[in-house]
């Protein structure tokens, strides 16, 4: 985590934000945790894809497809 400032600043630069932008710093920290999350997993690539899907689309992306039929009532 001691190196999170550098990727956070690069992300901020790419998005034309201030170098200390909180959202960019948070994203950099999440990305730096990916190797720890893949350790010991059967399919590290799937783990990375799941993490980035979560980062890109939020928690709802993990809930599965919405029901096609609305609830009665």
C-alpha cells in the first residue's frame, strides 16, 4: 500500500482529476489488493475478472440477472 499514491496519481491524470482525488486513490488501493485476493484461488484469472467487474459495475453486478417477471400485487 505504500506505493498506492503513484497509481492513484496516474489514474487521476488519465481522468483529468486532481492528483489526490479520493476516488482515484481508492481505486488504486483496490487494484493493489488484487494479487492478495488471487492467492490460493483455483482460477486466479476468474478472480481478477470478478474483482474488476465489481469495480466497474458495482455490487449489483454480483447479484445475477434481475427477475423477468415482476412480483404480483
